[in-house]
């Protein structure tokens, strides 16, 4: 039995425009034919015809930056410590379902505590659960005072941390080989340090020689590499090392951009995290009041260089850093597209290509996802409004009318929101502490 998808308008993930009146024929879970309805093979008795004549059909969307194990974290302690790994895996499966129902049929998880993301990936692939196609890293490899080494030295980096600390090149190589044995799809390096030098610049926590040797070992073993690099130095070192995908690149300079171009690196900014922090957070904790203002400046600085990078022809992949409280699962995946159009000058078609056929370059399935062509999996997202007219429409759940995974319809009914579990998040027991004057004031 074949399935015939009649599409009022189809975006194939590769082109520049919507094609009207198309038919997609699916055999098993794979696309057998795509073309104008007038040229489609005739449906035989028993074939199923699904009519999306009044809709817009897209390749299943892809977010390459979803941290399934974080649980919409509010603090580093939530990321690393609270909630046991077994609970995290179950919670992550719930999160993966939310991503899928938002029209995202594939995701990459670029840093996971324990083996949470890989377990979700494998359980879905075994057919135990319905979920998006998952490609993942393990714990991110970090150097001293790098992202992940954020607790005081007398605590160190716990086993449960999303970061794994390597103190020298030998330890790094051993960690890379261990993660490859553990069947991680790619290796993530936290290259930025947490501290700035005298010139106010973020320092890289690895030297050029160390990073180059680590990336070379990954490539020898056949796994791709991603770095967390917002600072100038981290971007430059990553590009020179030939890293496959550079996350953030907010403080990249012209020299860094030149190396990015020369070495064929891909950029993936994840500006959603910053823009959401600016627009939706007002930290009451005085230690963090600076953050929204700093992030506003970050967005300004980043946009200038990222526009240059786009003009220089650098490919962009699309990810949102979902899994934090400001970027909850299932809510903001299309926000990055909106930001790329609004801040970075992408056309809607360019942004849609980036989140489909460009993003697929990182995934296990490669060219078999992110495009509607014969031979690809029949992963389709059907929407009621034309995203070329208004890319923001992809953010509205009522606009996502159907999602197909390998030609099978996904149940889009939202699951009930779960109650908070005591150990799921860190918490401050005395949050808003009042003065006696304030209490007296409230009494009146
Ligand atoms: Zn991230």
C-alpha cells in the first residue's frame, strides 16, 4: 500500500520557493515520487490518499541544539546535579515528544548528562517510543575553567555534570575514544573559558595545539565535532582546527571569519537563548541582574559579524539551545528562524533551507532527512499558513496541523503538563526575604 500526499503547496527543503499542486508518493517509510499532481503515478486500489490541498507542506523541521537532559533548567545545578539520571531519561523522552509535536521530526543534542540523549535516541530507534530522530553527543569535553567547570575547585566537576574535565591532551584523547566506543554521534568541546582576560576577552580553555590535536583525533575516528565558542579566541582556534560546526561565534572578528571561510566551517548562533533572555527575564537575584542587558549587547555585537558571515557565504545551521527555562521544549524551535530573518537578513527560504537540508548535514540520517525528494524518509510537517509570508507562524502550535514521521501520522494532542518533582530543580528555600519594614508595609 502506498500513501499519496496531495500538497496545495510544497517546499522541498532545497529550492527557493513553494511549488503549487504537488503530490508526494510514499512507499513504506520512504518517498518514491515527488512532482506535479498531473504527473504523479495513478493511485491503485488500496492506496491511501491524504489531502493537504489547502495547506503548506514542508520537510520535517530540524533543531540541532536541544539539550534533552536539562529539563528546562533554571541553574547550572539543575543541569548537572538535581534529578537522578534514570529520572532524567524518562523526562527527556517526554521532552522529545514535545519537540516532535512542534513539527520538528529530527533533533541533535549537543551535550547531555550521563547517557541520557543516547538512551532516548536508542529507545526511539528500537521502536519502544514515538519520537523525533535523535543524533547526539555525550558529555561536553571541557578544559580547566571552561564551560562545565563552573563550580569552585573544592567541588570540582561532578560525575553527573554535562561537562567532563580533561586536564591535558592525553586525557582529552582518552575521553574522545571512550565517547566513540560509547556510540556518541559527534563530540562537543567547550572551548570558551568562563573568565575574561585583562582586555575583557573570553579566554579559550584549550590551546590551539590541544584543540587541533583533539579535532584531528575525532576526524580520524570518523566523528564530527562541535565547539561552544562565543569568544574571539575560541572561534579562531576552532576554525583553524577545522571544527565542523561552531556554536555561537558572538565575538568572532574578521580574522576568525576568514578562517571559518577558509576551513569550510558551519556556524550555528543559537540567538534564541539570548533574545529570550532579553525579552522574557527580569532576574530578582542581584547576582544576575546584569544578564538581560549584557545579552542585549551580545545580540547587537553578534548580529554585525553574523550578517558579514552570511554575506561571505558561510553555511548556517539552526539550533535554539532548548532545554533551559528561557527556551522550554516544544515552544521556541522556530524562533531562531524568525531571528535569522529579522536580525541577520536571511530570506524566509534561506532560513527554511538552513533548518532542513543544511541542518541534516549534522545528522546520522544525513541526506535522507531535511528534504522532500525520492529516497528520503517521508518526514513531513504540514502547516495552515505560508511560512514564506510569515516565518513566525511556525511558532504557533495551532498552525502545525499534521506531522508525519516516515509517512506515519504523529498524534499532536498535547500531553498533560507534569507536576514539579521535588528533586527536579534546585531551589532556594528563602527566595524573597522581606525586611520588617516591608512586612509592616504589606500589613496596611
Ligand atoms: Zn547549548
